[in-house]
């Protein structure tokens, strides 16, 4: 007798499973918050100077200025010196709608007083072309 060959089906191979790969992707940083718009700057439209009417050694010379229109917190700075001397500066005090500074006139001012005003970006006179007050 001959051997009987019976074909037995092989167990089925499991179906291939999908491979899941997880990749960590960094989250983009949020866009920066835009800076607030700058505050509008008030511009001094004019600066009027009222020079001392007289100056004498041993007295005080009154320097006055007004802004038009009034520009809020703007300072008016008086730059002054004895003729040919070193420059000094003083933030002028505001009183009664005017900016004022009383300069004690000592003997160093016998040749006169040179001065100019600055308010924001506006000037009346300048370092190279100052105004002059005679001293008695």
C-alpha cells in the first residue's frame, strides 16, 4: 500500500499590522503681543520770550517765557552765562501762566548776560546765537 499524503493547510499567517509612529512636534510659541502704539507727543508750536527789562549788579534779572498753546508738562529751560563765560541752565518755574527764573546778577555779569530758551525741540536763540542783556 502506498502512503496516503494528506495536505493539511498551514495555519494562516497573521495579517501585517500597521505601525503607528508618534512624533513629538514642538508647538510654535504664540506670536508676541504687539507693543502699544506710542502716546502722541504734544509739540510746542511757539515759545515767546520776555527778556529782562533791566539788569544791574546786586539785583536780580527776571527771565520770562510763555508757550502757545500751553503744551501740558513741557519744561522751559533757560540757558544763560556771563558774556564769554561758561553756560549754565535752569528749568524755569511756572507761575501765573508764565515760566519764570530770577537770576541773581553778580559781578561776573558786568559784561552782560547771554541767554536762550529751549522748550521741547523749539528754541528761542541758541548757543551759537544767544540773546544779550546789558548789565549796569
